[in-house]
C-alpha cells in the first residue's frame, strides 16, 4: 500500500530530536502496551499482519499518534477482527465473558524462553533462488494495495545483489493470511545516484533487503 | 484465536476507519485494555511484568557494547562477527526476538554505516534494546535514505567527501548492528573499559565512539 508509513525519501518531516538520557518507556502505560502486545502477539498474529494493521491507521492519525498509541490501535483492531474482543467490550472496558477461542496464554515463566527463541522468519524449505550474488537486478515497479516491504523509493531502480540471506516468509502474503510463500531474500545495493539522481553523492549507497518477488533481471 | 486472516483482512478495503479514534487518555485506555484482557483470560499479568522488566532492565545497548568491545580486542571474534553475526553474538549470550538473524557492518576510516527502518521501527533488540523515539520518528525514517550526510550532521558528525556512506534500510527480518571504529589511544584499556565507551548511537551509526565517556551522547 502506498501509505504514509512508507517514508523513505520524504523531506518535510522536520528536524530529528534525540532526547538525552531517554528512558525505555516514557510512562508506565507505554511499557504495559508494549507488554500486552508481546503477550497476546507471541506467535499470533503474524508480525506482518500487525505491521499492516498499523499501516491501515489513516495518515493524519498515523503522524499525530505516538508509537505505542499506534500499537494500541493495531492490537485492539486485530483482536476485534479475530473475535477475541468485541467493540462493546473495548468501549465499556467490561468483559462480556471469557474469550471463546483462547489460544495459549503466555505465563510469566515463559517470557524469557519466548524472547530467547524469537520468531525466526527463515523457513527450512528448499526453494531455488531466482537471482545470484553479483547480479544486476531491477526492483519491480509495482504498487501492491496491501502490505508490502518493497519501499516506493526503490521501485523501478537498478541495484546489485550483494548477499543472499536465505529463504524467508513473504510478508505480502503472510500479512493477508495467504500463507508463507517462502522465497529468497537478498541484500541489494542501490547507488544513491540511481535512487536520487545526479546530485546525490557518487560514493554512497543504500542497502535494502529484497524478496525474489520484488525483483526482475536487469 | 481464529486463523481466518484472509477473510478478516478483506474487510480492510471498505473499512471507514471512523472507529479508530485516538485514545483520549492512553494511560486509561491501556489500563482498561489490560484489565479487560486479564478478565477474559487472554493475558497473565505476571507475563506483562516480566516483559516490561526484561526490556527496562535486562536487554539494552550494554549488550551490544560488549559485542563491540570483544571484537576490538579479539580479532578472531571480530572475524566471526563479520562473517556470521548471529552466531558470534550468541557466543556472548544474546539473540532471539528481533535479532533472529543479524548482520554486523564495520565502520572504517573510509566507510561509514548508518541503520534505519524507513517502513516501521525494525531495530536489533537483543543487542540494543528497544529503539529510541528519534529512531522511530518520521524525520529520521524519511531522510536517512535520501540525505544520510545531512542526518549525520544533525547528530554532530561531519563526514569527509571521500568517506563512503552505506545506509542499511531494515525492510526484512535481518537486523543490522554497526561495529564502530575503536578510538585512537585506547590501547591501555581492557575489554570492559572499552565496552563502557561504546554508545548506542555509535552502534546505529549516528555517532562515533569517543576516547572517554564525556562528550558521548547516548
């Protein structure tokens, strides 16, 4: 989706404001929101679906909301969608009864092992790579209407494959519940001048991870 | 929870977003959500406490600093770190969530690396903890890929024209950590003294490591 989240290359977002001695969470509710998402989210829904749900926040809200406000919106929207909560419960704060379909509920003792294991996106299946290291490729000029990890600023641009980093779940499919569609992902080097024109530095470049489906031979 | 994601997501395209109101008071909304999810048997408060504690106290840039200092004093380790970062970082006990697959990129006198996630907020949690607000900000996400030298200047880092800038846009589940240059005249320092000099900013690529902790940002 060509949304506000796909920000690479915009120039009107103002100065960067680093904060001295920034706390991990700026208020207790941020920590609780982070933890709620991690606890509910442990393995469900796919991370890509959560990202997509954040991308569905209307642009003006997306820019105005703080990071963990977006998490609140995305998590509650997904839970309502999946039937874990009703909107009435969410608005009233009152439970209408135990959740009908309760998956595994993460316990305190399970947190450390869950974090240590993580959620690898790599898939142990044999899939032939469509491209090889050193090959010149072009990022496809496509405009998927749903979730994608192909940033707009790279579309249609020429690059060089520098590394194959394995067989990975395809987010465009996974975010929509269309399965894993595992395929190779490569680090692709794009020269700054290819991305931004002749005024860009001739030495500099951007490296972007690209799935097979995002690329075509140059 | 229902795995019927495809039909759940179909709803998105004709969805009017009116109900995605910004929480008027996020602290109250999140508190209500936590109580609701506990009442519905979907969340265990002990898991929430453990998650907050982990990311507030146990996982953070000190982990990455240990990795960097080890690489500075042990050339064999540095070799492993640059060729298989995930395994080398695991040697020090770090890995898992949001660092399932890692790549370490080395800064030298002629190459400067900068890490960004233009599409969301991808960041190497096991070695740096949760990202600071500026890393997740529209300003940083948008400009890092089009004007990395300008972004670095905002952080007080002026690069010579003959230094090559490599920007790493975290579009896949591959997380990047910058191995900063070891400051000059630190031969007398041991590994833990060196680790104390290494800043989060240097490991994202927006700073350098100073010879002493004074003058270091974050």
